[in-house]
């Protein structure tokens, strides 16, 4: 039941975040449309100029922050490069290069608090999983915004290797008489009776273990009409990681080699 509530909570956060972003987009579009009109000649001249500026770019470089259904509210960061293939095609296409660095949680994780209301920790968690995903794919324009503004909608399909890194999960362990030690979680030694809380995120990076895999994703990119030479976009989609073996995140639960998730990323960048 706790796991179900955890999954629902994460999905609710994701949907709420998406709704807020979309509402802000429509609000900005409405404000631009309600701006008082200029003279017809001036308006026509500005419209032609804006359309030329809007289409006159060959690449987009963006930085993004992402959340997904296998992480908390902040799941990781992304760097994305889009390079135009053919500007004269009926539907513009781009080479899509993307680098993701994200934290992947197990859906079986649940947070306990030492002593009922003390420091929180993920009971039974043995390792963090960090996924580094270099990706290549194609991005194709599905709906182009009008000259009055709006949103560009692009479809994305991409794939690449997944570099999985496991880092030991540390807990603070109470040994009595004021002795408190931070140790990598061991289900044979550590129980709810002697764990005093999480041992800190930055411990254990010297003991990383590597697990390779592959990934594939499909998504939609909504390019917001905020600034002509800047890029603010929202990418929503589905992603799957397939590792070469089962990834040991939890010590007391069944682990798996395939991870699927829905994701939401907000990108900020510029056009050239």
C-alpha cells in the first residue's frame, strides 16, 4: 500500500508540474494576443520581419531540468543540441543529440523515520542508481505555430547507451553510549532498531559499480512562443532503460533489469 501511495504521489507531482507549465504558456500567449494593435503597415512589416527571424536558425542548444516517475521532483539534468537537416522540407527535421544525467529510484522504496519522527531514510535501500544517457535521434515538426504566436509541437524518437552507476547507500547507525557511525547499508547488520537516519548523499562515490545498458525514448516537444531568438520548451514523453543484468537498488525486494518511466523536462536555451 505504501508503494502504491508513493507511485501515485510521484505521478501527481508530475501532472501538477505539467499543468502549471502549460497554464503559464497559455497565459503568456493570451497576453500577447491582447496587446493593442499598431497601424496596418507597421503590423505587416513587423510580422514579415518576425517570421524571417523565427525561421532563420540552424541549431538550438538547451539546458534542461527533468522529473520522472522513477525519481523525486528533481530527477536530473539534460543538455540538448538540435541541428536542422532541411529547412525547405514540408515538415522541418532536426538531428537530436541529448545527454541526460538522472537519479533512478526503485518503485518499492519507502521512507521511514528513525524513532518514529527522527531523520528519514529509505529502509532496505542498498544502492543509488545514476543513469547517464547519451542519445541520438530525430525530431520532426508536427504542428508549426502561426505568425500570431502559439506553440510549435515536435515529435522525438531517440536511443543510445545507458551508463548505470551504483553508489552504496549510507545510513547512520547507533551503537549505544553516544557512538554513531555512518556505514553502507547491510541488511545483515542494520535494522530499524539501530538505524538513526540517512548517512549522507556524498559518501560512497569512491565505490561506484558500473552496469551498462541501452535506452529508447519517444516524446513530444512543445516550443513556447516566449522569445524569438531564445528557446523555452517543454518535453514530455516515455523512456525505457534495459540493463545487462538486474540492478541491485533494494536489498530486501526483487530487483529488475528493465526500468520504464514517464518524464517531463523544461529546457532553456538559444537559437543560432
